[in-house]
C-alpha cells in the first residue's frame, strides 16, 4: 500500500510505475512485491493483465484486513501460500467484499473477475461496488473522508523522515533492480 498516496483533495493516486509496460498479450517478466504476485507469475507461465486484477484483490484484502492474505516471513513461503490459495477472512469482513476478493483471487484465469469478457465493467458491477458513483468519483465531486492539510505544495508533514542516501547507496539500489524489466498492465483501462 506504500504506492498509494493522497492528493490535495484526499483522492488516491497510484504511484511507482517504474516496472510498468504495455502488454498486448503475455510477458514473462518477474518483478513485484512478493505478496502481490499472481500464481501465473510465480509459475512462470507467462502472464497478462489478469495479474493486475489479482493485485487489486490482494490490495482490497489488505486494506480491509490490515495485512495481505498470503503472508510469510520468507518469500518462498509467500509463493507457496499463493499457489495453495487458501484464502481466509476475519469474521468482520462484509460477505460481498469477501466475494469480490475471492473472484479477483481466482487461480484460474478464465474465471478471474476483471479478466472476463466484461473486463473492468464486471468489477464495477460487482455487488460490493455496484452502487458506486464512478462518474462522480472520476470527476472528484465527493469530499474525501480525509483531506490532507498541506501547508505548501510538496509539504512532507505526512511522511516519515529518512536520512538522505549517498550517491553510492542510490546507485547500488538501482543496480539491484537491473534486469527486472517492466511489468504492470493497465487495470484501469475501460474505467
């Protein structure tokens, strides 16, 4: 969730598309946060935009529950849990939200919500989201529940302070990611 920020009106902005690319069909690039990787990425089957719907299911779960559905201290343990696919929910989660998440986290691509013929529209029409006013959301007609009080553009008051990295440290971090490639389809196509 560290790649979600709020703008000055309190609307969510998705950031960090450093590994994104257009993917008309399939790719075999493996990059991303372990907890968010779809089974087809882990199995190196080749993947397309369906992985983004999977990631939306993981994000929705994490936002409602407070932690990802497939967690382990070790990335290999995370991958194993993802491939097993045992999805459990705390009792306080709304049944319609559970259904949406379950449909987004289907192992079978041919039945994963968002990856079906209706695409994004299928997700928007799901019971849990059906009564959302997408047009008002798009045009920012709602007052957000939390509006940051920025003192100036770029005000860092809502961010933790970190020591500055040296040029060498930055270069080392950048070379660690080399060869990772680009990988992030556009799940909002059609919204």
